């Protein structure tokens, strides 16, 4: 089980908004697949999967704000 967290974003940015999930719970992902599009006041970016496996749980949904270090989803390897 791999916990996917919002990483440090730098430049004093401590949160990001979830714009779009490329997968849903139960979907298979491969390492480096784009998981989720996130936005800050300054930029939009995609967060890649750290491993291959199945997304078993998504904690934040489109429109939600996520703080750095919070868990976005769980991937069962």
C-alpha cells in the first residue's frame, strides 16, 4: 500500500486545489501515470503516480483544497 501525499510545493505555497482526477477508485495505474491535476495561485501541474497498482481510496475530490503533506489517495501495489 502506497500513500500518495501532496508534496512540498516551494515558494511558500502550502496548499493546492484538486482540478481533475485522471483515474477513479478501482482503476489500475502505472508508475509515472498522471494521477491528478492540481492548481495553486501560480500554476497548474499534474502529480504522477509513485508506483503501479490499483487506486483503492481517493480522499479529496474536484474542487477540494489540499494542504501539503495531506494524503490524496492510496494505491495498492
